[in-house]
């Protein structure tokens, strides 16, 4: 009788613990599939306390950290999954490279190449190995660049500085307080908006703003976050653990109230001397995910933006982003994940026909695009720039240009680093680019001048020459 009573008392406890771990995984997967990676992290971690060998959960948790630029944590969980024989694809060697650890990145890629079931693209893997094996090649012009950190940067993200009038327009998710209506579940920060820095004077600083990443914490029982009904698949409700930020940075105004409507807005490009703009914004399509679309807008004489129109190539279920228009408004480059490309996100372009309409999207081709990701195209002074993690480089996204011979060139260090570098702009020998080398996305100014190295000493004749 005693054993039966004991069993009866222990049974509910065991079921409760099982339901708790199952609830954690259920919520984690729901948040992950809704691209709310910051919220998925604590639930995956809770689940893994009871199931440390769940390789699917380990891999997804690592991805959540990676997508939030937390490379050390991402490496930790990918390595655990790899030790259990689960990891496929190039994520782990790319993480090693982003951390600047080429001695681990190269053999990790070589191991994938020797496994016919790894899923890694052979051409991309060989390109990446080549770049990681000779990082000094990308540093040959390092003395030609002088970089400046900008006072407009915050511990959050500032990026995509597009030249406009006497300054630039950029994208930022800056904010001092996050609420339920203003939070982007991707990383738990505010939504991105467009801001305008009207002048290039006195914006350099030596004070670097550190990343503001803090991990979400559970405030109540895990079962309180589970769905109320079996068919209830709404996003985490109630939301929890909103953040407040404190920092000092130069205050800049919003660029346009007309363009800044919606959830995330950013990645803008200008044509016709700033009278036409193409920009990216979220478009709600259901399932808790808002895809990206590109819109066109025109500036009135008063400075307001009107005739905001989605581009005709936008398709539901796919994202279109990072527009880059030529100054004459006749060709528009952009990135997209639509099917039919070489893999990942590819760069496409459309051209304006004689009747003013746009052509169907044209893939920019295999010289530019790879089976990895090509992103952030920009077009300045007749040259196309873009970022990629599929060509030979230093790690993460590197910035490349298409030269006059039609070949792709890596811009090299210090513009590029082992971290993500993107969003290049140029006016003469100066311009801006973005990098997350300090933890969050920041805007850097660069000045280019060919360095002249003076040598001093005494010339002597080698008496043994020719012997």
C-alpha cells in the first residue's frame, strides 16, 4: 500500500516535469518559426537542461545567438551539436571565421568537403578556405584607409548610410524604451526607422558605444507561456522582459514621417538628385511573419514624400530588400530570396523600359552571386558594391566591388574584417560603410589616400651579385 501511495504521489510530479519541458520546446519552436529569436532563446535553454542531447534544439539555439551577433554562445551550442554528429552546412566554420579563428574555420570546412552528405556547396567552401588561408592578401592596401567612428552610433544598430544632400540618411533601431508595440522580436530591440544626418561636420568621435545585448529572462512558469487551446498558435502572449536603454549619442531627426510608417523601415537609395527614393519596409503576409518589400517614392517641392508605391516585382512569401538605384533612375539593383537564384539571397536588377515600366527581375549572374548570400548592393560613381559571405574573404560579410573588367574585388582590410561589413557608399575618396566588429551595427567613415612609404638608408653594391 505504501508503494502504491508513493507512486500515486510521484506520478503527477513526473508528468508535470515532462509537460514543462515539452511546453518549453513547443514555445521555443513557435517563437523560432515566427523569427522571434530573442524570445526563443530562454525556452530552448530551459528545454536543453532536461534534454542536453537534443541536436535540433542545440542547432536552433545556436542560430538564435548567431543571428543576434552573439558568436561565442553560437559557437558553444553548434560545437555541442557537432560533437553529437548533427551539424551540416557551413554555419560552424563561418562562426569560427567571424570570431577570427581561421585555424578552426579551415579544417571545419575541409571536414565538410570530405563528407558527401554535409550539404555544403563545394565552390563556396573552396572560396572561403582560400580567403581564410591568406588573410594578409586582403591587407595589402590597409595603409591607404583611415577609419573614423561616428558620434551618431549607439549601443543599438545604425547602418546603411545613403548619401543625400549634404549628409546621409541611415537606418537605426535606436530607442531608450521598448514596449509591446515597438519591439522587434528578432532581437528584442525597437523597430528600425530612417534617420537623417544633415551634415558631415564634427561627427567623428573616439568614444565607442558598446553593444546593448542582454538575454531575455523568464518571469513566470513556462506553462504560462503555452497556448491556451491546442489550435492556438498566436505569438507569445503575454510578452515579457521589455528593455530600457541608456546611452549618449548625437541626436538626429527622423528622415520622413511619410516613409517611416509601418514596422521596420530602412535600406534606402536615391536617384534624380534626391527627388526619387527606393526603400525597404515590412509587408504583413500572415503566419506571424512580415516579409520585406521595396517601394518607390517621390519628393515634392516642399520636401514631403508622396506617391509611395510598392515595386511590381514584389511577390508574397518572398522578401525584396536593399535597393540600389542608378543616379538616372533607369536600373534598380536589389537582394531577394525568391526561388530561381544560385542559393541564399541573390542580387537581381530591373531596368526601366521606354514606356516607363520596369522589366522582369534579372539575376546579376554567377560572377556576383554564389550559393551563399549576396546582400546590401549599393551603386556609386558608376560602380556596383555589395556584400557576400560566398566569395573569398576575411569572414562574415565582406564588401566587394565589380571592377571595370567585370570581375569581383574584395575591398580588403580595414574596411573589411572577420565580422560583418556592408553598406558601402562613396563620394570621391571618402564615404561610409557599416560593420558589427564592435558588437552592434555601426557606421564608419573612411578616407582613402594612397600611402607613400619613405625608405631611408645607404645603398651599397652587392659584391657577390652574379656569382
